[in-house]
C-alpha cells in the first residue's frame, strides 16, 4: 500500500487536489494507493492524541493505523513560511517512534506559490524522515508558481506532469 499524505489541514487545498491527481497516477500504474488527508485530523489532536494521551484518541488512531499498514508514502508538501506545515510535524510527533516510518520508503512533491517549489520545505522534511529511518527517493519534483500551473484540477505543465509519472514509477520500483 502506498499512502499519499496531503500535508496540510487547509480545507479544499491545492495540496489535496494534487494528492488526488497523484492517486490517479499510481492507480493507473496498478499500484494500491490511499490518501491520508491531514484536514481530516481531529481538531484537538495535539492535545488529545500526543504525549501522555498517545493512543487515547480513536480518530487519530485510525491515521496511525494507516501509517503502520503502509510500506511506501508520497508526501505532497506545500511551502508554509519557508518550510512545511506545522500540522505535518505535529502529526509526525504523534506517531510511534520510530516504527511508524522506520525502514519504509517515500517520495516528496513540493508546491509553492513562489519560485522555489518548496525546496526548503522538502529539505527540512527529508532531514526529519531520515532521522526516523525512512528512505527518501532522490527525485523530488518542485511545482513552483502553483497558481499559474494548476487550474481546474489540472496541471498545465506537461514536463512536470511527466516528472510526476516518472517519480511514481520510481517509487513503485524503489
């Protein structure tokens, strides 16, 4: 199972739309895939599911189960303030350490309104995932100026679309 993590809790985000597109790419390659949408996290999970409350929030535990059952991941990573969204870090902090990601594999896709395509965000996230024992695929597409290349649920840049297909195949083969 490949889990695609929509790494923001913003409702109706481009991040989630990209996650859905990536899901289509993976299933088109006959890979079993699911989306983990962080906008569906319990609103109070940082208080009700972390630290001394670990495993006490049943809704959060369904997210933990999805992580534990997955062997590979795709993180769709929007740039927030020069890094990735804090909700993703809080989510990672709520997972079992280090078994949730240890010796598993993942791919990263960055997106930003600016010109960097979330390159710093993906660098920060790569450091954390490596610390947790996860193997990160080297191919990391950066979708810069996302507002100009994503319209009506379609990625208009064919070069980037093909790069996502190549990355998906590389993750399947990884």
